[in-house]
C-alpha cells in the first residue's frame, strides 16, 4: 500500500476513537420528517415534523445543517447559515418536497456538491449553490402539485429560472485539520452574477440537546464569549458541567472548544431549545425566551430575540458582506481545543497543505489508465461516500416507550413499526445512502457502499459490515435490520458477498488477511442464514418467498404484503439470492478452514444446501412446474395456490436474471488441501446426480478439472446472456436495464395489474416513493451482473462466446460483455465525444456552464435509454460503485 501522509493517518489508532476520526461530516442533511423524530399517533413522519418546524423545534436523535461537521458523538456541531437578504427563511438546512407534495416521492430541491474528502477528513470541500433571489418555496410546491401525472418530470429548482443570468452565489466550505482536534475552516462566497450582491454568512456552533429529555432537566453545557484579539473574536463552548452520554462504556467529554473567527463578525447567542409557542401554539411556553430559531427571527424579522447576556447553547458569528460581481469574499475560522494569540494566521497555509496531501493520496488511488475525466468522477464519488457518513443515533426502546414517564408516546406506537426491535441501540457512524433523502442506514445499500469504501478506507468498510451483525443491530433471531422506515422488511441477503469481497480486497492491498474480521462475521452470518431458511422457505422446498427484496415495484404483486388465502409467491430472485448466499458462505468457510479444519464441515454443508436450492429452482420438488421456463428460456416468479394450481408471471426482469448471481468455480487443485470437504464434494457429485446435474457443471481446462457451481447450466447461460446483450431487451447504452424493453410493446397484464417497460420514473407504483425497477439502470444489480460475467468468463475461458443478437455485431466473450457493461456505467458520468455527460441529459447549465459542467451528482438510478439521472441526487452510496468500476477496469 502507498504510504502517503493520509495513509499514515489511517494507521493511527486510539483507545476508543482513532484520533484523526474524532471529527467528521457526521451531521445529517435532514433530520426532520424521519421515523426517529416521529412521535405521531399513526406513524405519519412527514406530517409530524415538517420542514417549516425544523428551524424552531429541537431534534431528539441528531442534528442537521449545511456543510455540517461534528465530533464523533455529536456533542458539538458546526454548520453554516446563509441569508441573501430576500429569503423568507434563514438558510440553515436543505429544503425538499415530501411525497404528498411531489409527483415522484420525496426529493431535495437544492444544488450542493461533495467536492472532496480524505478518509480521515483531514481535508474536505463542499459546495452549495445559493440563489440571490428569494428561494421559491411556494413555486416548487405549487408546480409539483400541479404535475400530478406520473409521466411528467419533477419540477426542479433549476427549472424555476432562479439561476438565470448566473444570479447566485457559489458557497465553498473547506475544512483542514491542523491536528485531530484543530480544524481550520475557509468559507469562500463567489458571486457568479453580473451585479454586486449582499450576503449574510452565519457560521454556527451548537450543542445537541441532551438535557431536555426525561422527567427532570439535566445540567447544560454552555457557549460564551472567548478570547479576542485585534484580528479575531472567539466563542468558547464548554461541556464540562453537562452530563456525558450515558449509553457509552466510557466517559466522553469534549472539554473546552473555541471557534475563532474574523474580527468583524457579530457574536449572537441563543439556546438549542424548541420555540414552543410557534410549534405547539395555545398556552405552550418555552423553557427559555431564547430558542432555536432566534437567529432566523433576529435577522429576517428584526426581533430582539437573541440573548443580550451573550451566553447559550447555540451561537454564531454574523458576517454581512457585499460580494462584487464576478468576485468573491473569504471568511476564515478555526474550531480547536487550543487557546491561541494568532489563531487565524496559518489557516490558509494549513488548507493548502492538506489539499496537497489529498491530491497525493488520490494520485496513489487512481488507476493508471483512467482518463483525467474518469479520475475527476472517481474522486467525487469517493468524496460523496466519505461525506455520506452520519452519526446514527437511535435507541428503539427509548423511542418506543418515551423519555418522560409523565409524557408517554401514543399507545399506538407499541403496535406500529419497529416494535420487534427494542434491542436496537445505535450511536455509531454509519454510511448513509443519501443524507437528505435516506438519512438512515439501509442494509443492502450499505453492503454495496463498502466495496468502493474499501479502496480508500478498508478498516471503516470492515467496521460498517460488522456493525449490522453486532448484537445491538442484528435481531436475536438472526435477521439483519433493513432500514429505519421498517427494520423488519426484507432486503436481499448480500451481506456475505460484501464481507467476502471486502475481506479479499483488504487482503490483497494490505498483504495480509484479516481472519478475525472474516471469522466473527461468518458466525453471525450463520445465524442470519438460519433466519432466512426458517422465515422465507415455509414449505421447506428450498424455494423462497416473501418480501420485496429491494426491487420495490418490479413485479406484478406487492411482495411486501402477505398474500391472502394461503397463496404463495415463489420468487426466482429470492431463490437466486439464497443460492448466492450459500456459495459465499461456502467460500468463507473454506478460507477459514486453511487454519481451522473444523470449517471444512461448514463448507460441505453450504455446498450441499446450494445444490438443493439450485435443484429446487429447476425441479420444484414434486410440483408440476419450475421457475425456469423452457418455452421462453427465462426464469419467472410463480404464484402457487393452495389447491396445487399455479400462475407464472411471464415478466422478463431482473427477477429472472438474479439466479445468474449464484456463480462460483472450484478447481480440483484448490480443494485438495481440504480432504474432508473434497471427500464430501465428490461423494455428493457421485451419489446425488439427480440434484447435481442441475447446478454443477464439470469441465476440463488445460488438463485440470474445473467445477462450475451455477444454478444455470451452459445452455441456460447462453440463452440468458443473449437476452442480456440484446439492445431490444436488457442491454442499454448505459448499463443493464431492470426490465426488458420488450415489455414496452408487450406489457404483462394480470387482472388490474400491468407491468410495462418504464425507462424513467415509474408510472404504476406498488410501493410508494420514487423508486422504480421497471426499466431504469441501477448500479448495484448491474455491478453484480458484471461480477457474474467475470466469474463465468474465468470458468469457461475465452473460447466460450455468445451469439450476438445484433446481426452486424460479432459473437462476444463473457469478459467482453463484462467490460461492455462496465464501460457503459462509467460513461453515464464522463463526457462523450460531443463533450456532454449523459447523466445530465438536456440540462444545458450542467453541460456547458464552466461553474457546473465538472460537478457530478450521483443519482439513485438512471434512465434506461438515455442515462439521465433519476431519483435521489446524492445516492453516492451504491452509485459510488462507479469508483470501483474505474478502479477495476482502468488498471
């Protein structure tokens, strides 16, 4: 591994928190409208805590802010406030529409970009584009409300014309750590417009409110004026009198922290307390007259509502500057544990130094054959993933039962969501899918996050995978929590794949294997596997059912809901996922057996279980049907009725391709060091040919036996891959479509249900929100298909070619097909021959403006025909897999 300054910082350890990780971007982009902050009677999170209350109402479970950073346990937070002199609201957090206001679900209506970050956050850079006109809150709601037809696109901020004539500010925020507890901050506000423009900048610090909850108030921390000099002022934050976090195994305090700022800043003070009169009305009274929204009211309404005694739990510097047309202003600050007589003197120097070290670090990461544009995309993908960390604070038991016995939550809460998860207790930094749209972990998203994260921070990636298997996350019955909206939902079982992949990435790069990580994850994965078998294989026939498995609305029926009258939906993708699960547990067991022969028996068990699953997909036990359809040469879901009748859902989608993910190869030379496993393996091959012939293929290459473990045989591989590579079916110019394009002209109809090809946002939705698996390209499923193609290519060798469904194109090898899909996914973000990025389609501002064209947004999914970005706009989590594709295909 390279030994840059950043690599050296990554190696540093601490008793509880590695020093360089004590501070980071662990602040959410949105805390309002979340399940954690929902104390309503009916679980209506969006309605209970809307955006309009966020400036006035104190959060219970974590803070949000613009370009926010905080310490590891979010005792103290720093973030930015802005006002252009016209907005009706002080800009302290990002705005977006909730599902009831938009025509494609929740959607952030701001433009912000994570430009850079090192893994330890020794250097970070963020950009927020702030309009100079009044922010069009009402216009966004009204126009999106008018566009209720699902076929109409979302009305975005750029569509309002607010960026016309470049009348906006580019607000850059840079952080550079002089040491683990000494953070230099540089705020640059650039005026892109034709006229001088005024801006108010309010760098803020505040304590997370840990004192108001419970029957009796607790001691409070305090922020007061700190040391001052000719060129600076300071705020002193002190938590020494407050109660430390009680759910840690050690005492954690910050001690005194100082925010130094340029001398012309006006200090303002208030408290991080709810404005009860505004939020609850009536006779409600706040605990203090100085409340959370004081800076907003002071600046915009002219109210005298800040604390004249200059003390509180929330404070800021207020800078009022005029930014010349085409020019910029700079504000330097420093957040540190040190008293200094010249705190701002070397801010610029430290930022330049850490920025150079970030360049050095990423120069060691970028692959040799990546173009300049691909390096730019890869670095911003990493930045988005690293900025995407968040302190995920949630004690479900406390949330269900309430903090204060005198004011318990509604009784309905005990029959609502997450009631089975009272053991779940988190105060961990987790990788978020999108800190505005999905500001809570999602199990299968996180598994994919860890693959690119392992390229820059393998220890963090391994910790993330372990967290969901830790006792305070994984259910005692073995289930891994899905996501905050409903922990009991079913996500695809990809955790074993992620553990195995990250283990090997780390082993190759570090030159040593982290057996401890692999072994402890394996033991918890065994429990998870048992849960899956007992939960979703009700008939014991190794064909799995139940749960939407992450592919929200790809099928005819809503798979999240139990079917009536004993009807069962037997799922190709669920069974394919389980076959894959078996194979990864087999490989992990064999790896562990190198040092402990006990694991050979476990490897045998999972090989045999894989065979049963593979055979079941073909034979279905004694049933008169199978998931593989000999007429269409495709896998389909089957609806089985209690009387033995069945209905095949002839929908060509990812559901029928996921069985290809269950691929592994074993070479005879590999397994010889495992005598018990080898003996069991050969006994099974010899004595259970009735099962094995369905899912184990033996070939000879270079005089050596190779066993291909695949639910699909060679003939089925060819048929499926011909469909995958057909541009009239699954092959898009930008990746793998989630539904065959053939359904554009030939939709599948069952009663009132219809499945047709929808390359953009969904028109018919079974599950709410803006997710869509009926045509668009998604990175996680495309990434796993590329992996399967590579494995099949290694197993069958370069001589195996697939007949090309396009007559003028030659037959194609599996490796060529894998590269073809990888290049297509990368090309979504890079400039094409005409200099345009497909991800931005016809958005001319993003395509041509020099202040926009190199800024990359990593969307949730992509238009199946054009590559245009759709869904959550900062879903760097799994779309960040583009960084791994660039790494693997540009070496």
